[in-house]
C-alpha cells in the first residue's frame, strides 16, 4: 500500500509539474512580446520558404524575406520565431549578422531607417514548441480546453503536428519568422 501511495504521489507531482512548466513558459512568452511591442512597425513584404522534414519529425527551414520599416523613426529589426526552433544563420542583404535571442524574439544587430527595405535570410531547424500558441487564452483555459471533448473522452487540441507521415503547421505556432506577432498585450492582434 505504501509503494502504491508513493507511486501515486510521484505521478501526481509529475502531472502538476508538467502543467506548471507550461504555465511558466506562457507567462514568459507574454512578457517577451510585451517588452518588444515598442519595436512594431516593420512588415514582411515577401517571404519565400524552403522546408525539409528531418528524421524524428523535426524541420529544417530557410526563409528569404524582404522587410520594410513602415515607421517614421529608426527602429531595430525584430523578428519572432517559435522558441523550439534553433537559428543556425541570419543574413541581412547577403551578409552574416549577429543577433540576440530572447525566447521567441530575435533582435538583429540592424536598425532600419524610415521606409528602408532589406533582404533577410534565416536558416533554422528543430521542433515546434506548442506552449507559445494562443497566448490570448488564459492558462487554465489553454491547459484544460473543452475542444474535441465527447462525453468523458477528451482528445485535446494540438496546433502543430510534425511527423514524418503527417505535418500540420498553423500560423499561431510561429513556424516561420514574422515581424507582427500573433499575440498582442494590448488586446488586439495585428496582421501582416
């Protein structure tokens, strides 16, 4: 009986820890969006993507973008990408450029003057982390959604599948770089 009690306690702790980690990640992602929201105004005019599936369900993607600064002031170039995807290289106008990564935010060592256009290439790979999806939902609603519930059976909802036999990637999963994030702390969502 003691062994079963200890085992059930360990399983309950693992269950709690799993959802606590998701909640902490989602709070951190919201905070990163909030901190970088002052750099809005750039728009992607064109984005050419080349994607290859990796063994085990990962992705390897090359993105070639043309970006324009629509602001009336000089701003740093900030992109957003799923935090589960590792960036191998970033180029601006054909030259390798340094960058800083804060979870989903990629702050490039490049500032754009008003109306300036540049070509940005990003080479990245990895797996999709779904904790970043639908941040406008409260954590409790996200963790225990009634989506796909039939009676007592709950099939849940996953905004991204990356398997060798089936791939589904929604824009909310940030599988490609964007300048306008799919979440806004100001209660409205911008589009590009």
